[in-house]
């Protein structure tokens, strides 16, 4: 039975299962360290805030044609923006691996052999998507509400944040966290607004505007922080 799990014809499902456990382990470690890998991933890919949800809904409602529209529609159907992207990936990886192994196990019982790696890998893909969506909907009901953002990124400007990871200098942003008016925690990338400034972990800053690249915020030292 051990050879069944690692058989070459089960390679896509073995890889998917390995990624599932690997990402789950990283999320668990980040949680123990007081970090939030899932929110960092959302910030990196640019989802999990009100702007993303609005753009997604507008694209689907307007009937955007072509590949991009199809991608947005698929992401919306899969529950993107309502649960963290990391958890969305985990539901898909888990569903794909479990379904693939289950189909192969049934084939072994019926025919005595495994199905082709390419055929089984492709067959399991579309079937696993509804299962992934159903799992993500259930997961969204049990996750804490502050796992996803419910406010616009523009509302972060003028808010205080604390550098949590790395050293921020001009052109080299670091991770910072802040809480919005509803008490939800958000993770953003921050770099100094002034050339001579640098911010290290634990420093308090004020977000003043978006960075030129649009990937994060420019910040100044918090004048009300006694440590500065």
C-alpha cells in the first residue's frame, strides 16, 4: 500500500498533498511566532480588501470577456476575497489530492491497476473545483472575521502601524501591521517617506501615502512614539 501513495501515476496528487502539508506547517509556525502568513500572502497578491472585492464584482457584473474575465469569475466563484488566498489554495490542494487518490484507489479495486498519470491528473482537476469551493465556503464560516479585510486600503493612510519584520529603507520595504477602526489586523509593506529614515522591527510609523510602485505605503516616524 505504501507504493500506491508514491507511485509515479499518483505524482500530481503526491505533490499536491506535499504542498498542502508544507503550507499548513508554515502557517502554523507563523501563527506561533505571532506573524500572519495568510495575510502577508493576501497583501502580496493584492486581494483580501474591499477594493479587490469591488473590482471583482464589477468585472463579473459587466460580463468581461476573454481570459482575464474568466479568471476573475472563477476566483469569485471559488470564494476569493472572502477567505485568505492561502486558505483558498489549501482547500484546492487538499481537495485535488484526496479526490485523485480516491479515484485511483477505486480503479485499483476495479481493474487492479492505476490510471494514467496525465489522464487522472486532468480528470481530477475539474471535479475537485466544486469540492474546493464547498470547503472554502464552510471554512469562511468558521474563520475569525479579522482573517480578511473589510475596508479600503485608502483608509489606512494616516493610521499608525508597527514594523514587524525586516528593516525598512527607501526602496527596501519591510512588513508592518496595523488595526483598522473595526479592530481588524492588516499587514502591509512599508518604506520611509524620507531618504534618511530607516525603520526596524518594533518601530511605530504613520502611513502617509502609497508608494510609487503601488505595492505598499510610505511612512514617517510616529511623533507620538516615546521611543523615537
